[in-house]
């Protein structure tokens, strides 16, 4: 293993030195035997990390380590207070390594460095909040069940959790899952995307330094097949928590169904951003830009559909186009950059294909639609289509790129109907000063998160997840630990109670 860190010089962060990574199993680095692969910086082509694909035997070893740790009780038997101490230490250790983690996050994903820093800092806040959850797990008691009968429910960790994360927000998304699974008392096997595995693997070192017992968290590199498939189908995995595409999420759900394992999914989105005529248009404009083009549109929460009141559509779209022309696109190391490169060639070609489809279906290309190469990086200019109808491909498919489709509406009811006219239901933004209209939209839109006069806020206290094909279950917030727990009912009769099955009949619940 080679250890490399980023370097700070006059506010400029150098690209991290390429690092050789192993798997993190049983609290130590374990060299892999699978096929070698490397991750290159999408902006420069420079190698960032070298990895090995975890073989089925190595996946089995990681799961066996997690199961042994769970069965031993070395983590699940700890008090919530003691688990909270380790989780809070992890948060603080992450903050001590922000620059290093942000450098690797930027180098593998291509996102602007300052955005990567914010992501790491926000991730630390999630670990800190999860520490409070470790001490807040509770059940219920029942005292009105009749003389002599008392009952309670308790929540117990489900067992070994398999956690699979995507490439677009690697450290943030693992931090939306792993600390909550740990707060619940589960042990875990984590597989990050093969495109951005570095910072998740580095988390193994951070956890060890924070006092995490060996075997509680195991992290393996690899592709969906064989690594991911072997993991989600493993008989000792009790719950699968997956974030990624709806297509792969459905595959994970089927794999879980085959052995009746719990599956939690955070999947795609085709999120509407609705602007009414009475809105604070200056703030709405900035939020629409941020929602559509942050992370080059490579976000499940991307506000890729702008639904704008027809009365203001012409002026609002004109201002939107003019503002979009000023968005800095380029080198992620430049602190002025807001849009970096597309993650890889396959995603670049898919985005360009959907832009072409928009033109063919009759939408008007107001801005962008073109790609350019800087060094070896593939970039797509912020792209805006008008005259879009709700049935067009660019209004229905998750593009995962910097492409915004503008649709006009006349009434709140029409806006709500258009917002719901996709297979997805992850999030939505609503801009209006009319509280009754805002509540009507919030109640009517079928999505897990509704932002009113804001967009992309995400306090750790609030749950996150989707309706329809955007997923199952909720992450973060008070609900964050629920997918990683089972509820057990305990019924207690007073000593001396002697039920008679043969003899005078006593009516009890369930008979």
C-alpha cells in the first residue's frame, strides 16, 4: 500500500499521487487476487488509484468477517453510548482529513474541488448525527392489555448489511447509509462504485483510527459482476442497501426476494422544479441553475425539469439562458469552476444521445448541446431545451447530465399533474409566495422530498428517499436506522399465571 496525501500550496491543491489500494477486511488491508483495474481522473486521464476486483471468495471472506463480528456481539452488544463515541470520533477524524479526501473525491469523480470539500464536510455531519441515533433507539410498552399481561417491543440490529454505493457522491452517499447501520448495531460489507472507490476504501483506515472493532466494517472494490452480484445474493446478508440506477435497483430487489432479505433502494429521479409567477424570481433562478447543473447534472436530485408559469416563461427563460452562459465549465482544480467533466465516455455518449433525441422530437435548443474536450476530459456545456412536452424522452428519462427541459403550465393543478407524469418520485422544488399553493403542490406531488422556496437543502435530521421507481425506504434522519433493524414483540404474564387449554375456555387474543 502506498499512502499519498494532497498538498496545500497557496490555496492550490495538487492532484493526489496515484495510490495502490487493497480490500479492507477484518480491520486490515488484504491484497486482492482478482483482475486489476485503475481509475483515471476524468479531467486529465491521470491514474488516481489502482485496484483489484474482489473475487467471490474475497466477497465471502468479507461477509464471513462481518458475520463473525456480529455473532460475537463486539459491536451490537455495546451500549448506544459506546457506539456513539466511535461514530463521533469518526466524524472528527473525517474533518481532520477533509483536504486529502476531497482531493481524491475530485480526482476520481471530476467534480470541482470546492464542491468535493463541501461533500466531505457534510458527510462528517452525518456521522455526527448518526452518533446521536445510536443513543436514541427505543421501543414501546403496552400496559392496557388486561390484568396480568404486560408487553413491549424492542428494536434489534438485523445482522449483516450489504451497502452498495454509486460514483456521483461516493463519500456522501456512504455516509447516508453506513453510520446509521452502525448506529443500529449492524455489521457491514461495503462495495463502492468501481469508478470512485478511493475515499470509501480510505474510510477503513479512518474507522480503525476511531476505535471501530475489526470485522465490523469490511470494504471491497470491484464491479457489479461478480463482486456486487455475489454480495447481494449472499445467504448471510440480511439487508441490502443500494443507491444507483433504477435498473440495477430492480435487480437487487429480485435478488433479495429470492431469499426474503430486506432491500432498501435509493434510485433515480426526474425531478420537477416549479416556478410560479409570484415567486422570488431572483432566488428561484439561482436555485434552478444549481439544481440543474451542479455536479454536471450527475445527481439523482438534479432538477432536470423546469416547470414555469406561462405568464413569466419568456422573461424567466431569457434570464436563465443568459445566466447559464456565465457558468464556469472546466478544470475541477480551479476554484471558479462550477461544472466539471462527465464521469466517463459511456456517460458522455449517453447524454449526447439524449440531446440529439430532444432535437429530433421537436424541442428547441436554447443553449448548449455541445461537448468539448479540455486536456483529455469530456465536458458538456449547460444545455437548455424549451418547447418541451411532457411525453418527450428528455422529459421522461433520467439524463444524468447538464440538460434542463423547460415545460410551461397555466394552473397549479396542471403543474402538479405534469410533475407526477414520470415513473420517478424522488424530489421536487416549488417556488411561490402563496402558502396555499405551496401546500397544495407539496401535498399533490408524489415525491419523497419537497423543497419550498429552496432547493437541495439537506439537514441530517430529515429523512431522504423516493416514491414510485425512485426507491424504497428512507435514509438519514430519525428514520435512518429503521431499515437496519427488526422489531421484536415481548409478552409477559405475571408469575403464577396458569392458562388452561383443556378445561374452562379462556379467550385470548389470536384465538
